[in-house]
C-alpha cells in the first residue's frame, strides 16, 4: 500500500512537472526583438528571433515616445517574411516603441529603445558648419509649381488640408522651401540625407530621405541642394493624427549619413 502511494505521488509530481513545462513553453514568446537597434548611415535595422518554425508575415511599426508615453500614431517600418527590416524613419536622440505583429494585428513582441545622440557631420573640408541652411515658408496649389509665401498660418494650412482630404488630392499644400548651400567640395561623395520635422507638441515625422551626390568642384562657387517644398506630408500626418495644427515654433532636423548637420526653426501663427 505504501509503495502504491509512493508511485501515485511520484506520478503526480511527474505530471505536475510536465504541466509546468508545457505552461512555460506556451508562455514563451514566439518572437523576441533584439536588445540592440543598429543605426548606420541613416538607416536603422530592426531584428528579432523566432522561437518556432513559422511562415508568418511580420508587420513592424514604431512610435515616438515622449515622457514615457508613445505619443503619436503608428509609423510603418515594413512587412517581411524575414527576421529583420530596415527603415529610414528613425532618427538619433529620440525614444521609440517598436512593435512586431502578425498579419492579423496580433502583437508578437514590443520593446522600447533610446537612440544614441548623433555624431556631428564632417568629411574633410565639408563640415556641418560649412553647410548653410535656408528655411522659407512655401505653398503649392494642386498641379502647380511651389512658391514662397510671406508666412505660415494655422487657418491656411487647415483649410488647404481640409480641401485636400475632401477632394481627394486637389487642395493646397503648405510647407517650407529647404535649401542647403555647400562650399567647394574637394572630392565627390554620395550621402544619404534625412530631413525630419517636429511640431511644438513633439510630433516627429521623417519627411524626406534620399541619396544625393555632392560633386567635386574646381571653382569657389557654392553648390545648392534644395526642395522647393518640404514638410507637406508632415503637416498632413500631423493633422490626421491631432485633428488640428498647433501654432508655435517648429523644428527641422537635417542629417547626412545619420550624422547631425543642422536644426532650424520656423513659425506657424
């Protein structure tokens, strides 16, 4: 009888151990985001481990975190069957919440990161202090060339965006003319340029990303790189998220190859 009780107790212990192992296995995450977030030449690589065989298509998104809270709408980093994606939408010195989900929207893993502050751009005689930036208010009516305006006003931007959203793309865009003037370059180089806009209430949006070739110049004349209008998508996303355009001082952050070049400001009244 004692042996029977011992066998029953042993069986219960084994069963309990098996149940605990099964419970632990079921609780284990299917996807585990890596702790590091590599940022190289303006591009961020988001990677994760998959803890079981899967053919899931992963959806990767991110949000900017201010004061411990993810404060703005989800930005899409990409969709993939692989275990990583690369995005140009993340900039140095900011905190981000990154989420990996399946195609049905089920969250597989989520992690917060703080990006290191950017180094300052320098490449021979071409330095951040030698790159002159000019930011001037600009607008563009649908189907016409952008033109400069005397200033940016909340009521004008809001009216233009209301028309744009109501009429499916036939409204008026507002933004800035953004110009970079460069000194004589002693060698040709290709750089990846990132331009991010930030609102007075901390809404951040990477508006422009592009590769540009800076040509070698034998003269003392300056080279100009510019967007006739930039920030139009920033204002559109800001309006859709906040349902309003805040008045105040806005910032533009310029990076070359992920290194800081310039922060400029403009005002919306």
